[in-house]
């Protein structure tokens, strides 16, 4: 299990994204932001240069954020972006430099757990089995009814956009393999992993004919 290295993408990441997808990925990331405005404690997975964390801190003036990323440079960019909101906001962000596949989420005494998990364009860095294991580990650290906000690439089931989407995803994986040693070849089945672990999809919005999806999932309380 080798960890991809996104360090050298931290600075140009935003511009590479705008050059390839314009503002579409941003629209996807922020589409359900208002649903996060009243959450209390967030775990953000692989936020990259911190654009979502910045907007979350602006939208929610009391939220506490734990941000996990395997890239020290990405975390540095995230901390700098949080500072642009305010010093007080940046103090509510705790960055954790770790590979998510080996990350033990913190369970605090007398705390119901995270009530928000965020993973934008991150689960596609993991295999389906790795997402199974992640969801298993996270589930017990989440408050009842916690939300999980996910954005990702997707391949439409049918239609002429399907081969186009397949080509786009293959090209992206090839580029990330060259630039970061991300050894992934196909999109994982995160929906299956989450459904099997008692999460259900509350809302979904797709963009670019289904190539991009953003989804709000909720943890179902365990049956007594
Ligand atoms: C494709 S970027 C996505 C960045 C951002 N979330 C976005 O919306 O564009 C993936 C991010 O996840 C991090 N990452 C990839 N694999 C990881 C892993 N196994 N553990 C922790 N972080 C990882 C990378 O360092 C990078 O910051």
C-alpha cells in the first residue's frame, strides 16, 4: 500500500482544475454547503488546498474541523486558506498528516462524534475494499444522523456520454499516476460500501451529464 504524493500539485492544483473543468468542480463541492451550516464537528478527508474548508468556516462560524491529508503541502495550503477567514477560524482547524487507510479517528469522551464527514474528489483515490474499511472505522466515530458529503467523478450508466466519461476518468487516472503515483485504474463503488454500513443517500445533484456527482448521505441510527 504506497501512499500517493500530491505535494508538488499543492500550488498549481487549483489552476490545473480550472484549466480542465472550469468552475464545475467548485459548483459540485459547494452545492450542498448550506446543509453543513449547522453542523458542529467535521472530519474532512483529503481536502487538498483547503477551498472547501475555507468555505465551510465562512458558512459555519462555530464548527470544529479535523482535516486529514497525506500531503504536507496540501495541509499547509489548507491552513493558509483557513487563516484568510480569520485567526479564530484557523484555530478551529486541526490538520492531521496521515494516510487515511491507517488513520484511527479520535473518539472523545462525552462527545457524540463527528456530525459531518466531507470527501470531495477523494474517495476515487481509494479502492472499494479500502472504502469498506474506512466506512467501518468511521461509522463508530460518527454522531447519530451524521452527514457525509461526497463529490466525485461518475460514469453514466448509458448514453453517448458514457464512453466520453470513461475516457475522461481513464485520462485523469493516468495523469495522477504520472504526477502523484496514485495507482488507481477504476472508480470505486463507494455507494455500495456506504449502503452496506447503514448510510443512505439523502440528496444528489449531477453535473456535466452525470460525469460529476455531489451527494449528501446520512448515517442511519442502529436499530435497537
Ligand atoms: C484529487 S485530490 C482532491 C482534493 C480536493 N478534495 C478537491 O476537492 O479537489 C486528493 C487529495 O487527497 C489526498 N489523498 C490522496 N490519497 C490519500 C490517502 N490515502 N490518505 C490521505 N490523503 C490522501 C491528496 O493528498 C489530495 O490532497
